[in-house]
C-alpha cells in the first residue's frame, strides 16, 4: 500500500466552528495524518453529528450566518496550516462582498445548498460568480437533486465562468456519481473532492485516468482524515496520491 505519510498533503475540506477545542483537534488530526495545510470552511451552520436529522427536517440549522470572520482570524494566526474559504449566501452577499473577501485574504469560496437557498441559474449567483471569475478563485460546492443546485445547473454555470475551478464535494452526489465523473472528464474547470467518496468512485476515476481532476478532502470533524486517506491509498499509487493529495490543490489554490 502506498505510504501517504511521505507526501506533503493538503486537506481541501474541513469544517470549523468557533471553539478552540475543534481547532486543537484539527491540528492533532493534521499531525496524525501528515497534513500540512487544510482548507477550512464554515462549521457553525449545522451540527455535524445531527446531519441525518437535519436532512430529514427534524433538526434545525444552528446558524444561517457563516462564521467567515472567525475562519479568517484563525487562518491569519496559523498561515502555514490553514487556508480560509468564504461561505457565500446569495440571498445576502453581493459582488462587492466577494471583492472584499479577496482583499481580506480568503483564498476561495463555498456554496452550501443544504443550508442556503442557492440557485445556480439565478442572477444573484451569476453576478457573484462573475466577481469570483475576475479573480480566478475556486468554488467548493455540493450538488443536490434540486434542479436549482443540480449537476445540470452547475454544468451551465461552470461553462459560463471558465476561470473558476469548481470543486464538487464528495465525488458528486451520493459519493459515487457517474454524471459528476463525466462532467469532470469533459470540463477543464470541474474537479471532484474525495471526502466520503466510495471505493467504486475512486476505481472509476483511476480507470478513466482522472487523477488530475481528483482532490483529497476529509470532511473533518465528521470524518477522520487518516481514514479518508487510507481509502485513497487502497486504489491509487504513490504518484497518484502526490497529485490527489497535493499538486491538484496547489494548482487550484495558486500556491
């Protein structure tokens, strides 16, 4: 089995709430997994342990306002270890907020259709993406079965904003998604993030030689980075893991 511990790693997807305990636990997870840098996104919107109940509608959103300011503060305090992404709520944020976020030091953006009403076809999202496109910054997003945030809608959005690299969480929809793999294969600016992804999805990505379009992410704190890396090491070679665990993220982030 390839030894991912010998690779300089970037975790492209971890959530942080405002607690020092969760930040300290993330640093321990980094050390245990050989991760040097982690992309951090808002973790104060949904309680990770209650995600299933939230999706059933029996658990409410904790907060609608993402803790972007906190993420920026902890990233500035730990610049060698943390890379902050700005969570966008299109019902509230406008293009000027994107420009301000970039000036403040955010390195990318996140859309969260599970919490916010995000319609990839809407004027508000397209105006926001036009602002992001001007900076060639990446967007991490989930896709859903809702036509407003479906893979078809995202395909149209990504074609209109070709300077944005769109990173689809969890290998697409439902952890093994042929439509997402197809889109990543034919569209230069579509990437697949691996957290909670299935072995079948990883095997398919390898068979299609999509190692340049796959990016390691852990979904911390709900999932353990070392376990997510272990799944990848079952399928991909050491050279593959150097791309998936580091180089692809470096390219997208410009580092």
